């Protein structure tokens, strides 16, 4: 099986930026996957993330199986809770909500996930997840009952990211929240990227090619696009070729 984390590290070492499309199974009908997969295959995406804040998992395996049949991109689970795990994916972002102080999202859900994960061959990638204020309450805040970090306190956010690295997170995910009014500030991305040595994922509220490129230039290694593609499956149809966005897939 492919070592997805190693590929991410290699891409970072080469300076190759990665782009993930986030699919929320809550908002996806199984019979829409074939058409969506065509759009994904035509896009510059290098990874597919599957998950959401509140989904309870009923048709998750079916969605992932179809995506695997119809695309060649690695599929990483991005679970809001342990019910969002299926052995059919390639890997899982094993999330720890570093911005919050809710023990359920710091360790309890992770413990609950162990017996499920032990029955799979999923590649488990420890990911420090940091929610940043974005102008209004997001689904992550509601579901986790935690507050995001101050979008002006770059030092504290960078220090939190570094703590994640020290406790063993292999990726740091700076998250404004799905559909966020304001994306993570570029200067914050730069500050965090400068401070950590593990790859940096940035997502939430990024709605344009310019927004993706700015996040890459600021220091993101992986940018996540969810809502923009969900609302418009033609999102990637304009000219993305002259950008920093990867032209070779992992
Ligand atoms: C959400 O970071 C992802 O977890 C993507 O956010 O839906 O706003 O693109 P958007």
C-alpha cells in the first residue's frame, strides 16, 4: 500500500503543493458520486478527504468504494467522530482538537476509535487540528462545544501548532471551519509554517484560485477546498494550470 504520509513529506521537500477536495457525506447522495468523480479527475486535486462534523456514517463505505472505483486519488478520512471510519479508505487524519479543551476531542474519541481502527489497514496520520475564529460560529464549534482561537493572536496559534508537533502530530491543520466567512489569515499561515517542521494543512472559507494560491504562498503545504466545490462542481473548470497548484498527482 502507498505510504501517504511519506508522499506528503516528499512533496513538501520538493516544494510541490497539494490540494485536497473535501467531500462531506452528509451532503452527498451516493448516485451523485459518478458525476462528481469525473469533475474530481479533471481537477488539480491530489487528495480526497471524506468526513464532516455530524455525519453518522450510514452510507460512508458505499461512497468511498465508489470514489475508489472512479478516481485514482488517495482517500483520507477526516472524521468528526468514530462512526465516520471505514476500512475502504486509504488513510485517516487522526485528529486531536488542539484549540479546544474538550477531553472528548482531545483523547476520548481517539480511544473509542482504536478497536475500529485495529480492524482496518488504514494509514493513521496523527493530525493536530486548530480551529481559528472566522467571523461566525462554525459547525466544528457547535459539535465540539469549544471556542476557536483568536484570529489575531498569531503567536499563541503558532505555539499551539508547535506543541502539537512536540506531542507527535505529523500534520497540523489550521481550520477556519467549513463555509467560514473569513479564511485563516495569511500572516497566521506564514507564522505557523515558519515555526513548525511538519506539513501544514489549511482549510475553511477558501473560495477561489487566488485564495488557494495565497495560502500556498504564505506557507500551506496542503489546501483544502470543500464548500466551493460542493456548491459548484465546475469550480475547477477555469484555468488552474498557470498556478502553483500541482500538475502531477501523488
Ligand atoms: C472544512 O477546511 C475544510 O473542514 C474546508 O472548508 O468547506 O470552507 O472549503 P470549506
